[in-house]
C-alpha cells in the first residue's frame, strides 16, 4: 500500500486538469463550429456556450470556496477574510462578463445576494454534515463566540451601508433590487448551485466505494441538470430569463467543475487515511 500512495496525488491532479481541459476544450470546439456554421446553430448548443461555461466555472469556484471554509482548520477570522475577498473577486469577475444594460446595478446587487445565499447554504449544510460525521474536530473548526458575531454584524452593516450609498448615487434604493424582474430567478439559481455542490460533496463523503461514488455523482449531476431547469420553467414560465438548453449547460458544466475538484480532494483524503 505504501508503494502505491505516491501515485495518488499525481493521479488526482491529472484527473482534475484533464476534466477541466476536456470541458473547456470541448466547449471551445463547439463554439467554433457553431460560429462557422452558415445555417442554424448546432442542436443542443446555446448561442454563447463559452460565456455560459465561464459563468458556471465562477459559480463552481464559489461553491468550492464555501466548502473549504467549512472544512478548513484556520481561525474564523482568517477564513472569513479569505472567503469575503475570494467571493468578492469572483462576483466582480461575474459582473464583468454580463452584458451592460440600464439595470446593470440591480443585476450586480441581485447576483451579490445570490452568491451570498449560495455560500451561506453550502457552509451551513457542509458544517452540519461534518458535525454529524466527526463532531469533535468539526466543532473545533466551527467554534465561535460573541466577538465573532459582533464582527460579522459589523461587516454586514458596513457592506449594506456602502451598497445603499452607491445605489442612491445612481438613483436606486436597495428595495428596488427585490422588485427587479429576475431577482427571484437569480436567488433560485444560487439555491440550485448550493444543492448541486452539497449533493456532490455529500455523495463523495458518505460513500466508501468508488463504484457507488461514480454512480451517485452521475445520477445527481444528471438529475439536477434535467429536473431543475424544468422547475425553473414551471415556476417562472416566460420570465425565466434563460432557455432550457442554457440552464442545462450552466448547471451541467458547473457540476463537472465541482466534480473535477472535489473528487481529487477525496482521493487525496483517502490516500492520507490509508497512509495513517
């Protein structure tokens, strides 16, 4: 067993890189074929697949950051600071890729709320799962006091105050965000992304054999990719803001990016257990 351990980290890194390159390379080829085609676009391929996959990559990184927050043994102050900076950078990157319209400020604020909801859900559920599986080490990582609560409320208050002042300068108030036509859709997209990240993490964490893990992750990815876009369309109808194909590409590639990182991490974790 000790002789096979050194190959595991290399295999994990190669698998992650190969899966990411496969997704990005395949989408690039499809985008090039769709652009060069003189007739209608390829069936099952959205108008701008590269943009959708890039958004999916950003959302996947948000979920991975939230999982690492729940799993890291750093102090809460350090984890909170790194998470806020990382999520803020990913949010800015996401907003920069969106089309600029007169509702750009409302769009940015709605996505900020969606990413925040996404991160909170993933951190909460993963932390509860770890507490249920291994209470003592998970409790040591999650321990906080009144000082942490005071710091968190202060940061939230400052963020809301800055957002309110920026909105007021542009002629908006924060209440306008709730009435934005696609606010609920963005929040539901955040909840769907959280469900996808938590389901993949849970399937890898609770199952012991790689055959069961592969089947479970495949079923989760296929189920969410098919069912959730239909739920979006059933809930919002023509006001969904995206087609079924676009939503399936968004959640499907996001799940692949999550799997491409969480699976190698689980391989490394299993290798460390075998070594100990």
